[in-house]
């Protein structure tokens, strides 16, 4: 009889560190049913509880509260870091004689599955596939085609009753999934086409976008018919795969597997240890790499039922908040504008950026300065704690959301003002991590070498120190309005995502957990690079509402973008507004707002003039993108411009929340 071992974070449950330091676990969809199906099978845990005294005890208590009576054999519960095969060898030894190949490790993290396989264990990439692993049946990546007359709701209904877990919705005709042979056959019987691809094993799925111009030959192929378009996409995907395979081979990494064309690029199955996030195609634009997370409920899009109602009501109905509030046109009241002008200032933003980018000490009165906020840098966690401390000073309900990336525990940071009886929540967001992966570095002999996040500086003053500063200033503005007697009618939540530079990882985990918990999110306002303005250029702000996800999210996101666009002239009428929408929006899928589009929620990303124009002219934002030169002192860093954007977003979001 097999022995099952489970990872906890993301695999069994979504984790949160509460304001009092306690740990809360929320079971992931379909997990409880899987555990109950194995009621008579020995089950254990192999999980990292995080650092600090008492971490294992807190994790054990949270585990019992979330899954009472389901992990009762203390000898099979193992706490610790999983950075080698050793924890898995110890787990096998704890079974009292079960051979390694009778032990199954169920975990979402590909690197951890690789270590488990080294120890001789079988593995499953999701609890849904636990039985497949027990029975030694492989799990494959697969492309699911939806024929005419079959929609995503029908696919969702079929997938949720069998061994299938969705990864990405390419369109209303194509979905990438993980599936066993049993699951694939069930979908085929339900009328869907299944294109089986590579085994999952120790691989993770990525979407890599190709930003190179389409050649004349490719353009002609795409213009003939559907078959020609598919041929052109396949040819281009193969070319992208070849480039990435060569780049990984040059780094001594194992090869990725081609999973076929994806929207604007290619799907890849990337083995543990292959640094695909560090490979940049020629001409790559921001957000060209997207990590795909398994989620049984991905196809349900809970935000769709809320999008039209919540967004439409915000622009049309009076606000019963503070006296003189907006009354029907969605624009901020004079009081809100005055509060924003007083708090979201150039000086305030400069101060926040200085502290998190290394110009000034991170904490006043202490000597530590930040070298890098890269997800792999030690300073990343220090910045999270410093920002959490500031949120707490503002009287907000602060929680940290842990997740794993490349063997590291990282945190998204959430701070919320809650309103009794609120129908929904408004999010003001940015990403707190940085990178200098496009910089030029040399070794001790003066020879070129790759960027090393462990030692190289990545100040990220604009990307996305400026957006992070905007979120902090927005929280300070809300605190001022509350102190003056204002009260929103919706919850207001400030969220700083981690590991955005690694493929939107933090926001993917956050949005997936929010959907599982049933959050009602009225709208998401993301600030990603808002301080870049080349001297002498016309100030332009980009408002990205475009989504590859069809349905109500499209119109609802456009409505949010329109609210921001109408507010910008209030703060600076000289700024040109570019309201980008539809599938042609160059930021589709490329910033953290896309993680919410994926769930059907209305969201916009607001930035400097970052993307080149359709005719190829470069944007007027920073020229130090992803380099060590992205500093507060860079000539392209303009905190006055940042204050205009952050002020416009803050005023719009707080008005949307009922102030």
C-alpha cells in the first residue's frame, strides 16, 4: 500500500500570515475531496514552515485546523527546507519499511518534485493526480481544443470531475491543461479534442511571448486562412523554442519541451533548474515571460459575475461617503482631490523610492541600505517587513501571503481598510521586486558574465519602486481621509506583489487564492513604472485595460481605464493620456493586472510611456529598464510625473471605493 506525502503551501492550501503572526491555511479547490478519497491510506507532510522560532508548531496547528483528522500520524509529518533529496529520503525512512517507489510526493513545485524523484519517490504535480501517481500512470501536458458549440463552461464541467487541471486559457477555442490518460479520455468522450504533449514530471509550464516584428512571409501566411495562420504560428513557435533551447544549453541547463504555439508566442514545459526567466528574446518587451499555475477552477472565472454590476454601479450611482463626494459621474470630489494633492506628492514618492532603492537607509535611524529587491536577494524580505511596518502604522489590517519560488519563500504584502457591510473590495497594487537582468556585468578578468541577483545591484527605482511608492502614498492618503471623517463604502486593499519579474508569479498566486476564497473584487488599479520621463519629451501616461480574456472583464476594465483617463487632466492637463484597450493593447498579459483578468475581474495597469508605438517609435519612459542604472538619480526619473500618475490612480481608486 502506497504512502502519500503532501506539500502544503499552494498544493494543499493557500497560506496567510495574519496580523498577530499566526498562520492560516485555506484548502485549495478539490483538495479535501482527494484527501477523503484516500481516507484509509497513510498520509504525511513534507513542507517548509518558514523561518523563525515556533514556525513548525504554528504550521502544525494551522494544518490541523484546515484539515482536521486527516494527518494523524506524527511520524509522517516532516518540517524543513526542501533544497535537496535529503528531506525526501528521511520521509521514506519514516514509513517503517515502505520502499521509495511506494511513496508518492504530491507537490506543485517542480524543483521539489525533482528532489523527490531523485529519492526514488513517485510524484504528482497536483492532488488531483495523486491516484494516477499511486497507480504509476503518467500525467501529461495537453492542448484542449473546443469545437463549435462547446464553450468554456462545458469544458469546466467536464474537467472538474476527472483527472484534469487547467493551466492557461489561450482563447475560447484552446486551453492548456495537465491531464492523465484517464482525464484526457474523459474530455474526448465529452466532445473536446485532446492534443497530448510532454509528461509533466519535474517540469513547470511557461508562456514566452515573442516581440520580434512579424516578417513579410509570416504576415502573408497569416492572412490567407485559418490553416495558414496556424502554420505561421507553429513555425514561429518552433523558432522561439530553438532560440530558448540554445540559450539554456549555453547555461548548462536541461532543455525545455515545446508545447506548441501560445498567444503571441510559445508554451514551454521547463525542467526544474532551467532559468528560462533569465532568457530574453531579441527585442523582448516587459512581461514577455509568464509562469502558468495549475488551478482546477481556472475556467470558472468568478469575477465575471461581478464585473459588470460592480464596475457599472461605480460610475453611475451617487457615493454616500464623505460630504461633497462624487455624485454620478465617477470623478473625484474636491475633498478627495485636495487630500490626494496634499499626500501623494513628489517629495513623498521620492522619500519612499529612496528608502527601497538604496539612496537612503531602509529604516530611519538604522544603517542598512537596500542593494536589490530581486526575488533572489536578501534585501527582498527586509523591504517586505519595512513596508509592512509602515502599513501597520497607518492602522491597516496587514497580512503576508507566503509562496515558494525556486526554493525560496517569498511574500506578497496586503494591507486593508475594512468596511462593515461592504459589497466588494477595491485593490491598489504594484510589484515590490526588482531586477537588473538587462545590465552589463563582467567577471574578475573583465569578461562578460550573466547577471547574478545574489551580488549585483538592482535598485529598481522606476521598476517598480515608483509604483510601490505610489501604493504607499495612496495608503497614507486614505489614512488622512479617514482621520478627517471620510469613510469609503467598499473595502480598500493595498497589495504589493513579489516575483513579478519572474513571470507574474506573486500576483498569480495571490489572484488564484483570492478566487478560491470567493473574494468580491470590484476593480484592480495597478501601477507599474510611473516615474520614467525622458527630458524634453511630452509627458504621456499609458492606461492598459486590454485583456486576452473575453467576456464581461473587457468592458469592465475599459470602464476602469476610462475613469482614470478622465481624472488625469485634473492633476496635469498637459499630460497626454493613451487609453489602450482590446487585444491590441501591448500590455495584454504583461503586468500583474493580467492575473486578475484571468479570473474575470476588472483591472487596469497604469504606467509611463513604456511600450513603443505601433509605428515602431520608442516610448518616452526610462532608458534604464532592468539595469543597475534604474536609480532615483537617473536623469529619466521624474517624481513630479510620478506624482501626477499616482495621484490620478489614487483619486480614481478611492472615489471608486466610495470616498
